């Protein structure tokens, strides 16, 4: 019974943390776009890439982004639980691990975005993905990792 409760807690906290982390990341990216710092309209860009137009791009992008946030929330939570089980629980370790995982994830996404997605994007506004766009995505993923690290720390999930 204890295993079932652990799995249930893991799923609940991972999904909720993934959704909250996705919300934090999306607010950050939206703020960057509205400030004029860079075009970080990630949800719209992902949706337009999949629909091959701007039609329904926000809806499709939102669904994909939320599902991705939940999926990566499950992965990040497993990593954080591993850190806690290895004897390093605590806010500092969880935040650092969340930041580090978010940084690695963000650098990979940024590289992929700049190296291959931008050239293939159907909308002209997303065909140029320079350093500012890459840094915005990396920073957004770092915030995502930070958010999950903090939330999972307070969840008490520390064992497999």
C-alpha cells in the first residue's frame, strides 16, 4: 500500500509541478516578448510549426506546451527524487538540481531551435532565431527547473 501511495503522490506532484513550471516559463517568455527584448512567442511558434500556419496555432501550441510541461515534470521529479534519495534532500540541493537540469534542457532546446527549427518554420517571423531567442528559451527552462525544484522540495517526495 505504501508503494501505491508513493506512486500516487509522485504523479500528483509531478503533474502539478509540471503545470505550474510551464505557467511560470510561459509568463516569463510572454514578458520578454511584450517588453520587446526578443520574440519569445514560444506557444504560438510551436503551434504554427505544427499547423503550418497561424490558424489555431495558439490552441495547438498551448496543448503541446502543457503536455510537454507535464511530461518533463514527471522526468524532473524523478531526477529530484533521486537526489533526495541519495541523501541530499533540502531546498538548496533541490533548487540547484532543478536549475541544473533546466539549464541542460534549455541549452539543448535552444541549440535545436537555432540549428534546425528556425530554418524550417513556416512563418517568416520565426525563421530568424538568434542568440536572444536562444537565451530566452534557455532562461525559460532554467525557471521551469527552479520552479519544479522548489515545489518538489516542499512535497516531501524523497524516496523511490
